[in-house]
C-alpha cells in the first residue's frame, strides 16, 4: 500500500472511531431534569414558609425597637461608611424607631426607605448591625445619667432632711 492510501485509511478509521455511539443518556437526562424540578418545587415551598416567618420577625423587631427607642431617642445615627456604596453619596443617615431610614445626600435631597419592606432586607441587616452597639451605648449613658441624678438627689435630700429636722426641733422648743 502506498503512503497516500495508508494515510487515507488511517484518516477514515480515525473519523469512524469518533462517531458517537447511541446511548441511553436521554432517558436518564429526562429523569435528572424531573428530579431537579422537584427539588426546585421543594425549595420554593420552603422559601415561601421562610419569607412568612421573616415578615413576622421583622414586624416584631420594629415593634420592639419602637418600644425601646421611644423613651430614649427619636432616631439613631447610622454610619454612612456602613451603608452599601450603591446608595450613592449619602452624607447623613438616621433610622427612626418605626424602621424608616432617612438618607441625606450630598446634593441635598432626602430619601426615606422603609426597612421593613422585603426588598430592603439586606439594607435592614446592615443598619441593625450598625445601630445595636450604639443602642447599647445609649442605654448605658442613660443609666449613668439616672444614677448620677439619684446620687446627687440622695446627698442633697439627706442634708435637707437634717435641716428640716433641726428646724422642727427648734420650733418645738418655743
């Protein structure tokens, strides 16, 4: 056989070997798709349950925050560095007890975001992580103020009681 004939034979044999053999993959592939769709249905069902639970927790969280913040402060400052960059040029941010985030932008416009809305859940988490340590500082500071008032009033009251007792004894001696 000539070299040309041999090269043609090798080339044809090589191309014959590369042809795909019929397999049973389409059947198993359909079953894999069905299994995958069943898994998606399960995930969607669980997502619905979790979303309902999350909605209740968010409502309870802001109810509790309102009860805790009202006697202490009308709003809490949120660090602009903690906020996501996609919000833009925020120069000041405050959250009120009902869950509204007030954003003041560099250009002077103000935007209110309801953190209890589902579309703002990730932002809500960022804000909560930022304000909780500040809330602890606020309550500790408020506690110290009350303790200092009590200490002051206790000392002053004792002295006034001594004076009042002395005056009442002097009045009884007349």
